[in-house]
C-alpha cells in the first residue's frame, strides 16, 4: 500500500466512488466541458493531476490483484518522482505538435482522449527517455460522468508508463507502427482486465469501445501472448512527500 495515495481516495471502497474525494477537493469544477474549458490552464492542470492520481491510487492500493497494483504503483511513483510529466490541454493535436510530435502523426490522435507521448533517443550507447501524459479537458468530464471508463483509461495510461519505466519503449518499438503492438496490447489488456473484474461484481454500462476490449481480451492480461510479457522491476518506493506538499 502507498500511504500517501490514501489521501486521494474516499473511505468507500465501491469502484464508482473512487473520485469522490478529489471531486470534493475541487468543488469549483462542475463537471461540464464548457466550465472546465473556461478555467485557467494552470488551475485545470492541477485538477487533471489530482484526478489522475486518484485513479492511480485506486489501482495501487485497491486493485483487485497484484498485476493491477503493480501497474498502478509504478505509474504513481513515476508521476510523483517526475519521471513522466502530466501535460493538460484543451486540444490534443496542437499540444502534441508543440511537444515535438510530427504533424502527420499528431493528426492521428483522437481529440478528447488522453495520450502518452514517450520518446527514446540513444546517444553514445546510453538511452535518454522523456515521457508526457497528455490529458485533455474531456477526461475531466469523464471522471464526473463515467468514472468506470475514466479508470479504464487510467490503467491504459499506467500500463504505458510501466513500459516506459522498464525500458520497453526501445525493446518493443516497431518503427512501422506508431503505437507498437506489444505496448498497445498490454495497455488494452490491462483495461479489459480491470473491466472484467468490475463486471464480475456488477454489470455496468460502458461504451462499445470498452465492451470490444473485453471481447478481444477475454482473460484480461492473461490474454497477452507470452512473447509480449516481461518481468518488471519493482516500483520505486522513494520518499515522495516533497512532491505532495
């Protein structure tokens, strides 16, 4: 358990209540897109960070199995230790280009959906990596209106961060595919893994995309081919209190 993560979680353990505490922390956010987009970007960025951390806290401390907890904890520590940076944006494509993504690739990004922007450059035999979590304003709306789907999106992002932390961007990168298959497969399977557990406890309404993932990965992470799996390093548990104050 990550003690600091409990500050983001409500006493209720029901999955749909995960964001109750952080929503109460930001009572100025009504949950509709227009009001969120009218916020100052710095303020909206703080809200996005707290919402994302609440989701990661859920998986790290309340994930239904060790795989979910490991993915959540790895991403939690990576964000707290600034191994990856959260970037808030109303529009995904312009912000991606601002961060160095080539226009023909940025235009493939779906507006309104979070994206991971990781890059690895090898210099003198050493790998230099940078990572961003690009969080658009509609994700904040999803936290209010569709918390289960927001958590599914969060574990997808967290899976990418776990791959980043474990150096899989270089090992698994396929230059012919902008979203390399092993990385994408693990992230989608993590979403399905979470959703299967949610549906085991109680049937929920989710969009067709998420239902499709559950069909595609009937055993969640257990559906990932063996050649796409790897043994991960334990999440770093450095003292993160400086980032919380």
